[in-house]
C-alpha cells in the first residue's frame, strides 16, 4: 500500500474516541466491540502460562497496535510479547515485526477477522507465531513458520488437550482451564 494512503487510514483510526478499538487491513478499518467475561478469563489463563515461560527480554502487552505501513496493516492483538525497548514510547503503536507472537481470542460476533483476516495479515506483517483461541469451537490453533506471504505450519488442539508452543517460549500450553462460550 502506498504510504500516504496508509497514513490517511491510520489517522482516521487514531482519531476515534477513547473506548473504540480499530484495526486496518488493506482499505478496511475494522471496528471491535468490548469483550465478555469468558473472553477476559481465557485471555488471563493463556497469559499466565506465557508469562511463566517468557524470555526476560520480552514483555507482555495487551491491545497494542502492531503496525506495518509497508504491508498497509495495523492490527491490535489481544496479547503480544515484545522486546522491552520497543515499549519505551508514549504511543500505542509499535513495529509489527518486533512481536514474538500474536494471541487472539476469537470474537463470536466477527470470527472471520481472526480466522481469515489475521491469518492473512500476520505473516505479511512479519509475526512469527499466531495463536488463535476459539471458545466457540473449543479449540486452540497455532500458526507458525511464516515466509512473508503465509504460515506454513498449523497445529490444533481441543480444549482439554495441550498444544506445543515453540521458542522463544518453549512450553506446552495447557488448555484444560479454558471455558467455551456454550
């Protein structure tokens, strides 16, 4: 995408009133609604496990804009892990390629955003790992091995099973405490 066009879309996204969450994917600004208790609980269950296995040079960040002007993308994962120095800013956006992982909890109102849009966008943005937690389907999916255009590996587990998370974290994600929506 041409940088002036991205800058115009990004300015529109950033001018929204507080409380709105928005992302840019191509020529589309995607608006999101607030999250439920189950969403927040599942996010904390996942985050505790990542925090326990996180390298000391990475910090967790929730709702930070990962921006990739060259790809024309600005996405806001539920959770990401970033180098500490990247977060030494008063802004809420950081270079997407700095992220070690993006974690999304699928929204029941807009699952296509996580399952289609972000599976397409995150490898283009240089994000090496993408974890999808879907309480509708009672499953977790890890996408890995991006080559710039797509992820080449997909690993799935149902709630109650474990899912291997590769380096830099290197642990088995325990999904037994995750709650489904129904």
